[in-house]
C-alpha cells in the first residue's frame, strides 16, 4: 500500500500533467502564474514585461488584458470554483 506522502505526490503529479496538457495550446511559450488564495484569484501572465492598454471583463468574471491586439494576461476571478469556459472571447487569443 502506498504511503500517504506517495499518494499526495502522485495526486500533485496528476494535477500538473492535466495542466501541462493544456499549456501547449497557449499562444505564448512562457507563462507565469500567481495565485492569491485569500482572494481566490489566478493571474496568468503571457508576456513580461507587459503594458496592457486595454482589458475586457468577460461574462464569466475573467479579465483579459491586451497590449494592442495581443493578449498579455488573464485574471481569473473565483479561480478554485472554475471549469473550462463555455463562451468564446470577443477577440481570439493570438500572439
């Protein structure tokens, strides 16, 4: 029987692998993540440094940050309660 530490480690690995499978579909080769547990907000940065000049609040409480037509970041509100989005953005993600 696997130890509790081994089970936790395997669970973490499984979560990371699920995450990794979606990262390859992002428009950026580099991704920075910051999670604020108290606010339950995930900050996804696709470009550093970035100087957003526009943003869009989506119907499902995500903030998309743009620098020109390029998406440079996404702020996910209520991050721990999220499921994959059901709606498309007004502007497509592109880099």
